[in-house]
C-alpha cells in the first residue's frame, strides 16, 4: 500500500463510475455483505484463482474477459458464475483484494476481445491524483474497492436498522457501531473507517462532535484511518494519514498519557464543554474516540 491520502476526487470518480453502470451497481446491491461473485461477473471476470503469489493479487485479461488471482496458501479455482462470495468463502483481506482487482477493470474497454486498457481513463485517474500514474491507479483501486464492498445505501439501511432494533442513534458515533458494520459487510475496521470518513456528513451517516482514529500498535503508532466531524473544536484538526499519532497529540495539547497508555479514558475541560477521550486496543491496533459534550 503506498502512502498518500486518498483524495476526495478519487472517491467521487469511483462512485460516478459505479452509478453509471447499472449492471455493476445492481450486482453490488444494498443488503449487507456484497456478493463479489456477482460483481465479478458484471465486470467480465470469469475466474477467481486462489494460489500462492508474491503479491496480494493480480488481474489477467484474456479472450474471455479477466482472471483474478489472489494470494492463498492452497490452490482453489472459483467460477463466479456458479457460486456466491458474500459469506465465509474468503477472508476479509481476500475480499478486499478481489474488489481491488475488479476495480482495475474500470480502466478497460470491456467491449473488446481481449479487454484493452483505456488510455483516457488512466489519464483521468492520474490527473485527479496529481501523482505517478501507477501509484495513482493503485490508490484509485484501493478507494474503489472500499466503495464496492460498502455501498452507501447498504450502510444507511443497516444504520436505520440499528436505530430501530438496538435503540442506537442511527449514525456512526462509536467504535462498537464501526465494528458491527465491519462484521456485517465483511471488511476490516480500517476499510470501514475510511469509507465512513469519505461520506459527506449531510448524508446523516457520521455523528456530529465525534471522531474515531485507528492507530498502529507496532511502536510507530501511525494514523491508519480516521473519521472526523467538522463540528469538533478547531484546534482538533485531524492528523494526516500515516503521520505519528504522538505528534498530533502534542500539537493539539491533548493529554500525553493518551500516547503512552494502551487503554484508558481522559476528560478534557474546555470553555463551553468537555472532550471525552477513550482509547481501546484491539489486536494490532489502537482505536481512539473523541466526543465533545456541551455544558
């Protein structure tokens, strides 16, 4: 994964591409975990191969369309026209890899045999990103994979169900909600946080006065993903992705123990209210929640 933030323009381009392809949008659907077999078929992927690879995945065009290969310890060939891929057939990492490789097909003319790359589409991605073409394409496909796996209509539907059946707010306002959504859509918490972070707040998905940060617990403590409300105090401007979390804490004058402690809660009194900060460790990551409560 190359280390630049994913610009909003890439998100809009990927969303627009999907919206303009009725067959693809229909295959993605809006009911929980996406059936990647249907999405693969919609984009002319005729075979998904699980096999040992040096990379996480690759896309191979041929006279029938595409083969997607995914890194796996054992060999297995999947015909997406004969199965479903929405439950337990693939790990969350493999699902993301399949979606990423499917996103590469966006750059191809599917009406040709074999499919051929569209130079105009590649240039559009590169121009939007302002970076090297290959890196820009990889970042675009990462963004597109998250959009494929977590359709906004499906997210809204699940949040509405949470509100009705679990007496929750109907917005993403806690780590628990993010983890429930990640399990429902069979993606990692990092992918889910990215996706929620890219959705405009007017869509009533993210809660006001709330932020959630995901930080590596490997000694570097880099910010991997975050979602952030613009209604939080201005001095809490979000950190850059892959920046060091401790430096952000120091810059914003938050409690230093927030960087040193694996878990805990810290109240910070401000004029007009209180910041409520909670840090939780789950496996190889820290999650930091920030809420602002008015007095």
